[in-house]
C-alpha cells in the first residue's frame, strides 16, 4: 500500500480496519515520510487525518521520487468500518 515503506496496526493484526484502529506508517531505509505525522485513525467509517502517505527517497533525486510516488495506490481507499466487531449496522 505504501511504496518504499509499510505499516502496522494498533491493535494487531491488520485484518479489518474497525472504528478506533490506528495505522502507523514507516519507510524503508533511505526513504522518509513526506509528512511528520505518521498515524491515521479509523473513526466512524472515515480515515483521520485524510491525507495520502508517501515515502520519498532522501537526498539526491528526492524531488523525482516524490513525483513518481504520487501515483501509488492510496491507503485511504482501504475500508474503514464504522462499527466494532460483533456490532450490527442496524438494530431491530
């Protein structure tokens, strides 16, 4: 999901992104996050904050790496559920 990096979930494992799940991003050696904030949270069916996460090459050639990474798939396309496991969307 993140070119030149990966992520872990809190709580683990990353099988389903339920309300309250926090995703922590990190980059491979030689790359850095384009934003200082490395966490997003699933809140009521939406990711917060809702910005794209990119890992870019540090040092020489970093501008080109940012341009190319902007076309990678977005983690924000992953489904963020608004209910906890065992809860139902409709109560009747």
